[in-house]
């Protein structure tokens, strides 16, 4: 059984719509102060999504059928400190993230359907992941962090 490619592509194109709506009335000051408990503030969460957009895209583009490459492991909390997430611009980060998502969608649309199942990489914690599986992880990760932003902004309670 293989997951319908069209449905996976649709899902990763929905995040930009949701993110833009979520952040429409949020300025830098509010985003810097809004955090859920001890977690990241909204600027830091967005920087994390932006960096992982790059990581996910690189992993997908390097996926291979012959010899699936090992993916590098990352530490999100260390990245947040090293890359000074708290000092970044909310709007510039959002723009870059949306541009990266557009580029990823364009890359995926250029693949032959059989490549989605034939090409894979080796995730450090999960093991072998096809392109289909790597793409499906993205909206799960997006939703996780959008829910975190919603709680940080006081717009929703834990379900
Ligand atoms: Ni994450």
C-alpha cells in the first residue's frame, strides 16, 4: 500500500495558509513574549520550523534508491541557542520558511511518482524512510508546533 502522493502534497501546502493566518496579527514584541510554559517563544518555534524545513528538504533531495544515505542527527535545543533564534525577525523568518516550502513543493512535483517509494534515507532514530514517509512527517511536525504557538499566544488550551 502506498499513500496517495496528491494527498501528501496537499497537506504540506496547507501549513503556509494556517501559519499566515495564525501570525497575521502577531508582532515581534508579542511573539517574543508568548511562550507555553518553559518552552520556546513563538519566534523561536518559527525559527525551529524554518531550520527543519531546510533539514527535511535536504534529506528528501538526497534520498536515494541505490544506496539510501544516513541522515545527520540534529539537536533542536542546541540549534536554538547556537543560531540565536530569540533574536531573529518573525516576519523575515516566516518569509524564508514559506519560500523554502514553495521550493520543496516544486521539487516534489518534479519527481516521478515511483521515486516517492523507491528513494529513501536512513533516519538516525527511526531507520529507513522513503520520500513518501519523509513528506508525511512534515505536516505532523508542522501541526505539533502550530499547536504550541496557539497555546503560547493564549488562543487555545491543551486538548
Ligand atoms: Ni520540532
